[in-house]
């Protein structure tokens, strides 16, 4: 049975076959791309029509049918069929990669089901993303070289002209081009899908979870395929969505950021953005993500969870370390240590030890001088603002006023580490390093004592437990910064002891760097006013200066000397009262310390218990408030849905009736009012009655009135133009002499001003020239030293260059020699292999020739043997025929009863003309003398009494034959010496 569909177009019914080859169907496709929407009484009919078009291969027409149905105002009441239509619509869009159609359809569907069934929109969007992801993964699996296929800088950019030209003239026609054509379009479509979904869900409070999930999937897409450009654009999109959300606060379905659920989704998205940014090594985008997190928490005045804050500070440490901000890096580590120690009870002692060691080493790695001391006022203000911003990001104190915030510094951080007990968790090597760098004064031995400690510290580190937010800690990353700090401390201490020092001595004292590196450190330290040092390259010496006045050092010299003498006297001769008092306190000292320790432990336990109780109460209160809020929200939503559905149905019925009645009435009334106004302005009386007015008459009247007004306006404009011309001419005639006088006056003033400026410039030039001459004479004295220093430096560099060039030439000669020997060995080996192959080939050819000759000889012998056998067989056949004939004759004679004397053997057949006597055996059997046997010539000379014996049966096969020497011969084939 042939299925035939009927389509109604403009009142005609046209049959449409299954294959679409009839003339009516062809005219349908040529004249109309889709069926008129007015013909679909129900949405199900449009879905069926789309399926029929898909079956005949017209996916574009099917997509247009569904698109017109979704965008039509007639089908705005949501039904379950709309969801099926959207699923089919999304599948068609994905198959044909029509992102714009998909976006338009989803926006229209959001309008349809936003207030009725928002879960349906969620299911459609999930289906859309799943289909796009599957098709992209399928294309990726079909391509064997994904890196070459995705070698595109921007997925939203079109192909460049040079790329198109190169694709036509290049030979890239194989796998690489097929991969690029197969994979890249689908990944572009997947990226467009994520952008479309985020744009649709950006201000929908009911689908916040889907918005966050889409953002996470987009982040993972960028992370998996290393799409840095798309990641930056995605971060900017999410940032703009939040900014617009705060800008337009009067939207109906706007998410409430003060709600815990919405805040959780937004913060989770920002923390995922921060993680992906650090994994892609986009540090600028990671810092912007940190600012986004801080801005979001400042907006809602609520701190995130401890686990999220641990991730926050862990990423901050990475960002500040990459940016070489050692001080901020140390503060971030300190906050992370405090957070882990307070809230993470699963950390082991080893983990705390590693984290504390990292905190102290990070603090020690910061430069020991302040950058603000030598900066200008503007730079100081900028540095203060920067410190304030960093303090907000690191401290995360939202409610603290800016005036009460202290400035971040290295000394303050080290004091906090000591006062808050971080030193108790640090390893012994790090403690020793801290005391050497901060408390000891060892100008000559500082570097030698610091170097073994740095070697031990570089070996410390490893992975932390799974409870920590930091996967591993490697202390070796702080070694270069610590070596620089140790060098600065050594220089500072040496400057207090020595006034001058040789460069060689200082180089030996600093084993970490050569003198060039030490000189760079010196320049930086002098620039920031940390130490006062001069380097005299001519003498090869270092001159230490003093940053302050000598009176500052001698101001308290006597009081310090008296204090030290008092301490020495008390150590030599202690007072007896003090000794007795100390001896009295010693017995009870242990008990007092024990009691104090127990009291502190009990107090700590009580404080922790109170904290836990308070946190538990806060969590319970938040949970109860959230439950109440959700219940109220659910009730309000249900009531709102019922009310909206009722109102929507009523408005729909009323709107359909009003639109038809008011359209013509409004148009006619507008034309009538326009005509009446124009007539009344001219003082004329309206000539058309309201009851007799028709639309056609009103349009004719309005057109006549417009033509008349246009003619009057042109006349007025011509008259006004003539008046303006006369007025402008009169003004210019009056203004001409005034302008001439003003020009002369201005010319005189300018000439006087020019002369004064020229004289002033001459005086300034003379002054500058005199100063330059004096400066030249002053600097001429050091020109010789400068040339000597330049010559010495150039000589050292030339010697170094010659040495490196000779070494390079020697290396090149060795490499060339090695390559030459390698080529010679290779050439000899190839010659040997070639000669060996030729020898083996020659042997093989000789063996083949010998085998062919042997085969031909054997074939020849075989042919001769076969010829002999054929001859023997022919003779045997003749003998057998003769015997059969004799036997037949004998049998016939016996049957007739006629005696016949015939030989019974073939050898007894008488030869023709034989005269030999009959043998004795024949006479014994009664045979006549007439029967005889053929006797050869060499037997005929024998005596008649010695007849030869009768031939045996084997004579048939030639066994009785003899050769010329009397030896028996045989016709059988005997193997030759060549046969095997």
C-alpha cells in the first residue's frame, strides 16, 4: 500500500507521494518552502509534517516548519507536545549545525514555559548540550590527530584569506585537512552551544543549578583542549552577567544573591574558574578570578566555607609566586596555615611541619628592604593603595575600615609568625636558618653556615595527605630567593665592620653567585637605600659607606657600655639575696608550670567546644530558615502559576476579539483626526461627516492636504531664503572694516611678543652653553679613567670571546672529524655489503644454471628410457598376439579332432629356411622333424648333441639376454651416478 499525504495550500489539495517525485510535490517544493502556519490546527500536525519532510530528505524545510510553530503567537499556551517539538527541533539544529536557529528557538520556548513548567526548559537545554557534546566527541574520535585539527587561535573567527589561498595551492589533501574539516566545525558549534545556554540562563533564578553546571562544562572544555582564548572570553561573559544582574535589580526573575543557594552556585562557579585558570597557567585571569570572588563575598557580606577558602589561599600562593611578589606570597601562606590548623583536624604533624616551614621560608624570601623609602609621593600613594587592595584579598576582612589596616611588611610578618606559634611547627634546619639570617651577626661566616642549611632544606618536601588543599610542598623553590637574602645580610653586616674590601675577598665570601650577580644585587640594595656601597673597578675594591650620621651611633655609646659592664659584674659576682630567692622558687616552679599548662589546656578545650556549639547553632538556624523560605517560596510559586494560567487564558480570549475590532477602527480614526486637524488649522470647516467616513475617502483627502501643504511650505522657504540673503550681505558689509582693524592690531601685538620671546631664547641658550662647557671641562678629568676601564672590560670580553670561539672551533673540528670517520666506516660497510651481495648473487646464478643443466640431462635420460621401454613393450605385445593365435588354432584343431603339431612356446616357432635339427625335448614329445627353432649364427657352429637349453619364462622381459661379453643384460632402468 502506498502512503499518500495531502497538503492544503490556498484552498487546493495536492497529493504528495512518499518519494516526493510527482509533479505536484515538485511544484510544492518550488513555490513554498514550508506549509502555511494557519493550516495547523494543533502542534502535533506540525510535528508530523516535520517528520514527513525529514523522511524525504528535506531537513531544512522541517526545521523551518518547527521554527515557525515555536515563534508563532498562536501556540503560546504550553503543552506536553511543545517539549517533543523542541526535542526534534534541537536534534535538527545539531545535525545541521544551526546555532542561530537553536538560540532563537530556546528563547521563544523560555517565554512559553517560564511561568508554567520551567523544568521542561531545563530538560531541553540538557538535551541540547548532550547532543552537541556527543557529536563533538564523535568527530574527535574519528580524527586521529586532534592537536593538528584544533590548531586554531580563535573558534569564533572565520577563515582568513591567506589560509584559504594556502589550502588551494598546498599539497595538504590527506589526513590533516580531513581532520581540520571534520573536528573544528563541531568544536566551534559546541563552544557556540555553551555561549547560547549561558546567555539564556543568565537571569533565571529557577535554573541557577543548570547555569552553574553549564559554566563548569565550558571550563572543562577549555581545560581539556587548552583553549586559552575561549577561556578568557568565557570569564568575561560570566563577569558581565553578574554586573548586569547588579545593574538591573528590578527584573522579575532575577536571582537573589543574598540567598544561600544562589551564593553557593556563584561562588562554586568562581572557584572552578580559579582552578582552571591556574591549571592553564593564565595567571592574569586567575588574579581577576580572585578579585571576582572577593567582590562577590563583599557584595553579600558573607564568608565562604573553610574548604573553599583553603583552595582560595592555595591558588593565591601560586599566583603571587609566579608574579615574584614574595611578601604577598608569604602572607597568603600564613593565612592558609592558620586556616588549615583551625578547621582541618585530619592533617598530620608532618603536613603541619611542611606548611609551617613553607610559611617561614616564604617570609624569609621577601626582600629585607622597603620599596617605599626611595619612591616619589605618587609612587608611595600607589603602593599604599596596592597594599590596601592586597590586604583585602589576603586578609579577607570585609567589615574592617581602611584607616585601621596596617601596612604589609616583612618585619611585621616575622613578628606575627613568632608570636602566633608558627615557629613551634618548623623543622630544625629552617629554625637555624631563621636565626642565622635574622638574629646572628656573622659577617665572615654567614654564607659558609647558610649554604649547608640550604642544601638540607632543598631536599625537604613531598606530597601532603588528601585532607590538605595543597597537593605537595617543595621547599627547594625558595633556595634562589634565600641565597639573595643571605647575600644582602652578609653585605649589610660586612658594611658595619669594614670600610673597604677587595672584590676577590667578597667573591670568596659569597659562594652562591659570581661577582656580576653580586654587583646586580648591590645596585638594587643601594637603589632602595638598604646599604651604602661604592665599587671601584679601577682599584678592584669595594668601599662601604654609612647611611646615617656618626652622632647617631655615638649617642648612646656610654649608656650601652655601662649596661654591659653591669651585666658582666652580676655574672661574675651574683648577689646572695637573688641566689636565695631563686633557690626558694625552684621547688615550686615545676608545680606552678604544670598547673598553668593544665589551665591553658582546659581553657583551650572550652573555647573549642564553644566554637563548635556556636557553629552548630548557626548551621541549624540557617537550615531552619532555608526550609521555611523554600516552603513559602513553593506555596507562592504554585499560587502564582495558577493565577498566571487563568489570567493567560482570559487575556488570550479577549485579545483575539479586541485585535480584530480595533485595528480598522484605529486606522480610520487616526486618518480622520489628522485630516480634521489640518483643516481646522487653516480655518476651514470639515467637509466630511463622521458617519459617512470611509478609509479610502480619508486617504484621498489626506493625500490632497499633504500636497497642498508641501506647495505652501516651498513658497515660504523661498521667501525666507531671499530675506536671509539680504540680511547676511548687510552684516558682512558692516563687519569688513572692523575685521581689518582688529587684524592690524593683532599683527602688531604678535610681532612684539615674537621679539621678546626671541631675546629670551637667546639668553637661555647662552646660559645652557656656558653650563655645558663647564660640565665638559669637569668631566674631561675622568675621561682617561673611563677609557682605561672600557679598554680593560673590552679586553676581558675579547679574551672570553676568543676562548669561546676557539673552544667552539675545536668542538666543530671534533664533530666534523667524527662525522668524517663515521661516513668512511659507513662507506666501507656499504661497499662490503654490496660486494657480498654480488658474490652471493653470482653463486646463486651458478647454482641455478647447474640445476637447470642437471634437470635437462635427467629429462633426456628419462626420454631415452621411456623409448626403450616402449620398444620392449611393443615386442612383448607381438609375442602375445602370436601365442594367442597359436592357441586359438590348437583349440580349433582339438575341437575338429584333427591332430596338429604346433610349438607351444613362442621360441619353438620355426624360422623360415631353418635347417637346424630338432631339439631332444621336441623329439621326446613326439613332434615331427619338420618343426624347428631359429638358432643364431654364433650358436650354429656348436655340436648338434649340445642343444641350447630352452628359454625361461623370464625371457619375455628380456632377462635371458646377454651382452657381447656374455653377461646377462636387462632392459630395466638402472640409476646413474647423477640420480639420487
